[in-house]
C-alpha cells in the first residue's frame, strides 16, 4: 500500500535566548562555543562540540539577518514577512537588543553621538570591560533613539515606548539619556566622574517631572525646560536680602535635629550655603549656567559640606529646613516666585541627596 504523507515547510525562526545574549554582548561565535562548553552544554545535551559550533554559527547568521529589522522594532514586530516569529519572542529580541550597560551609558553622557566618538569606543570598552562590538551597538542605539524622539512633542518615555516597543523602565532610562544629551549638560569633568548612571538617571527624571513644560500640563516637549519658570527664578534673590530672617528660622528648626558641632557649623556658614543655592537658581536661565548645573552643585554645595563631614541625614535636614522656612516667609508671598522656588528646590534637593556620596 502507498502511504500518504503530509509535508509542511515553514521558515519559523528559532531563537535561543542564551546564544542570542552572547551575540548581543558582542561575543564572537568561536568564543560563544567555548563559553557554552564551559557551562556544560555539551555534557547536558550529549552534543559533540562540532555540532554545537555549527548550531551557534547558524543562530549567529540568523541574528545578523534580523539586526536590520531590530533597528526599526515596529517593522520586526508588525510589518515584516521574512521571519515567522511569535510576538513574545519578537518582544524578547527587541528588549535584549536595546538593553544597555550603565557603565557604558555613563561614559557616553556628555559626548556627542558623532562618528568621531564612535571610532574612539575602544577606550570605553577598555574602561568598562564591555566588548567593543557591544559598545558600538549601544552607541548606535542611543544615536538611533535620540534622532527619532528629540523633536517629538509629549512624553519622551511614551514616544520611546511607541517607536521602539520598549518596556517602561528601559524607556525611562533611554529618556534620561536623551534629556541629558539634548540639554548638553557637562558630564566629562573630573569632579563629576564619581557620579554613576543611576545617579544621573534619578536627577534627570526629577528635572523632566518638575522643570519642563510637562509640569504645566500644556502641550510640551520633555526636552524643553519651562522658560517662564527659569525667568522667574532670579526673583528668589529676595531671600538673600532677607538672609538674617531666613537664617534665624532655619536655625530654630535645625537646633533639635543636629549635633551641636553641625549646628554651630550651619550657624557660622549659612550665608555661604544660602548664596550658593540661590546663586545657582538665579543664573539657571542662562544657557551656560544650565549646562554646568551638576558641576555647580558639586563645587558650590557638595564639596564644602564634605569638608565639614556632614552626614546624609544632616544634609536632608538642612535642605528641608532651608526650603520650608523660605516658603513660610512673607517675602515669597507672590505665587509665581513661591512656586518657582518650590519647583527649584524640589529638584535641587532630589539631586543633592542623590549626588552626596558619603
């Protein structure tokens, strides 16, 4: 008797997450085989090393073909017909491809995403311990996302999620990178090198929430600071004209909270600290001063407090008292000035507490 056999041919794409991660990390196929061998894959699956090498090469070829589609995630997920990929697999491919190392991101912040800097990624690779191929992938991803979303109105996070199909937390991390690069904050000075990417992420998210047009609820760009707010800040100089009263209120509030040594130090140097904080506020509307915002916080605030050995709790208590006592003063009774000072101090407090490493 003749047997009937149904044959179905498919180009269904198989993805091995472990091998894909090695490819994303910039590991060569030969090194990937060695690593998988060390992890005991051959013993666990009773597979000859030659067959493993062939399998890895096959996967690497597939991922190389997929890479062009990964540059436009919406095409990979919704439009292309060349590869049959399940939705959850497609999402995994995108998320893993766009993941980045905090150490690499920190090295790239403050630098322009231009060809010259891409050619100098060997130094970044050596410094971070991340492979050169991975550094290039991350550099190109930053540049690609920046180019797409920098001029779009609305939430950076939502725009990144929409155009690159990234999950919320990863989109937030990219949004912080785009925000810092758009405003061209100085990040390369030696005094700022101790700041980690999570530190700067924390600060950037606070700025986007409180200093951009998002705060007003109007049609906004997350990459534009609220100009009216910045121009209102110089009016906070009124606090310097009423410095004695401000100091008196702050000292009363801090007396039961601080050690005597710290209290005496605040009493003696209040003018210096007040002028540093208010000075930064008054000049923030100038482009150059805004660019050096983080350096100003370090040089004018953090370094003096470190010299007198303030604890993190001391700093928290001081900033809380400094802000609240100013808001209680009649000189800030005008709503616009009061709101501007409160918005300014909310972000500055958030940044200083994060940047003050003890």
